[in-house]
């Protein structure tokens, strides 16, 4: 590769006790890379092995002085995830990736994964297809079992093998993700894929044959490791619930029953007591219609976008719309509605506000209606929303009003009636007008209009001034 040219691919090899297989694996990898038309580099990250791995890497660097090989040596053991992350940060390639040094998934799948990124994916990973053998039955059972646990507790739509040690990323995506991932060890793989999915990134899988490398001694201890895996997954799931911000009941409702809400209320099928809520939503929509004066080319962000009612309205007027929601079902409905309306310039992200990677200062209008109601730290969320608008850009939010003629439905017995009569989760916050003004000031938003919708909800719009 010519000096100064940006590589097409930076391949990270995280090494820990690889003495038995390192040299043969590297030669196999070099054979594949040399045969490709890619400009590439290899970065070894040696994680304080107690065998001869470090010396072997130094020997490889000396033997292949004319090749783009580099190495990072850890003074102490940091974990596989931290090793890969350090390699990503040192990489220069447009695409960065890592594969397991034991080549249980062979190196010849590397070009296919790189091509998936070139074709538009943000992340490409090798989906392991296991070649069954009795000698590897324990590892096989553990891999299948772990994948089943992850699919149930930490679902990553479209990804069946989060633990695959064969992952490739657009460089800017990788650098953003590694700053979010906290686990430095084996769970790094699951966490990075979970966060990537919640951030709305495009992920593709390439089927790859997995063949157990019997030349390398396994360090897996089935019972101990299986219990550790389960404890780690459950702990991370609890952490994610805390990051989601809203109360568990409200967050679970919108994830699981958001589509039912859209069917009963926003799509004209409300009956009985639900007609009252339908009337409230219609009044809110009339107010918002007068506020959402968008122009062609405007960049609009709708957080808590639901099934895309406002996204479609603004997209039809030529706005470039981005929608964020925690409900996969709502996101799917929004996508279908936008496509049916002939709107092509849109982006949808299935994630809580805090987890969605939304560029600061990039939107002309930020909308969050029916969102802050369910976030106990609503003032903090408002500040975060405001930072996504450009200086001078518009910010529109709704916050439950206090006092309200419907305060009963926010009391302990009223929450039960709210659930039974209207099939709605409990509202988490309320605000007086003074509290609303103070929160706007704290968010750097100068309010220009505030309306009390049916006496129960503040609708506030303003512009970002700092």
C-alpha cells in the first residue's frame, strides 16, 4: 500500500495465548488479503499473554517489514473487547473489522464482509454455520443456548449470532460505538450489536462455516461459564432498563402495545371511553398542524414518532424526516406509512432518546409529543432534545399539566381506572406553568407559545437560543 493512502480495510487481530496457532493463522490471512484487490492493514493487539505470543508477533513484524503490519502491546490483560476497541481506535481504514485468530471461521470470508459494507451496510458480521461433531458438542450446545437467551432477553432484530468473532464496521460507526460499550471482555460482542441495533444502524449477516480448531486448547468451563453468561446478560438487561429512562411499566407498554394504541386512537377506531382520548388527540393534532410549518429540505427530528403520523405529514411537504421510537412495531408501521406516501428521504431509529446516535445541532425542528410524559427525568430529556436542534431552530414538546381537571387519573386508584378504561400506562410526571418555564430555560429554549390542551397537557414551542 502506498504511503499516506487510506486503507480500504483495517483488520484487527486480538491476541491472547495464541502461541499454538498464531503464525499459521497469520499466513492464511495474508494469503487472502494479498489475493484481494483491497488496500489493507493488520493491527495486532497483544493482551499481555503469558506464553510466547508477544515474541511471535514481533517476529512476524520483522519478517514482513514491507507489509502494513502494526502492533499494540498491553502491559496488563484488558479483555478481548477492550483489545478490539483499542485496535479500532488505532485503525486508519474506511472499514474496520476483527476476526478470531484461531480461524474457526476461515479468513476467506473477509472480502465478502467488506463488500457488504461497500454495498451500504453499516455493520457486517459472519453468521456462524456450525459443522456438527461429537468432539465439539459442548461448545456447540453453549453457543446455541447463549444465542437463544440473547434473542429472548436482548433481542437484536435481524441478527442471529451476536457473539460471532467476525465483525466489520464502517470506521465512523465503529468509533462511535466503542465509546458507548462498557464491557471489556467477551460480552463486548453482544453489547456492541445490541447498541448498534438500537441506534438504527443497518446490519447484515454473511453465513460462514464454523469448524472447531482442535489445535488450540479450549479454556471454556461449561457450568461456570454458562452461569456467568446468564448473570451478565441479566445485569446488562437491568442496566438497559435504567438507561431507557421511563418507568418500567410505561416503557414496556409502549414497546409491546404501542401498535394497539395507534389502532384504538390515532386511526379512528376508538369506542366507549376511548372516544374521550380520541378527542384530546384530535385537538392536539389541530394545534400541531398550525405549528409544523415545514418547508422543502428542512431537517426534522420526531422523537417518540409512533406510527409516523407527523413524519408523513411533514415528509409530504418536502422535509427530510428522522423518527425515533422504542417500539419496533411502531417503527415498522411508520416505515410502511412513509413508503406508502411515496416519501423516500427518511431515517427511522428504534431506540430510547439516550441511546439513539443523533447528531447535535443538525435539525431545524425537533418534535417530542407524548414522550416527556413517561420520563421521570423529563427536564434532562428536554435538554438533550434541544441540543439536537440548531441554534435558532424550533423545539416543540408536550408535558402533562398541573393542576388538571383529570388529576384523579394520576392518583394511585386513578392509575388503575386509566388502565382499565383507556388501556394507557401511568403518566410519570406533571408540571406547573412555572416549572415548564424553568425547564425550558434550563434546556436553552426560549418559549414562543404555550397552549393548555383540554386543560390536561401543555403544548410548548420555542427556539433554541444556546
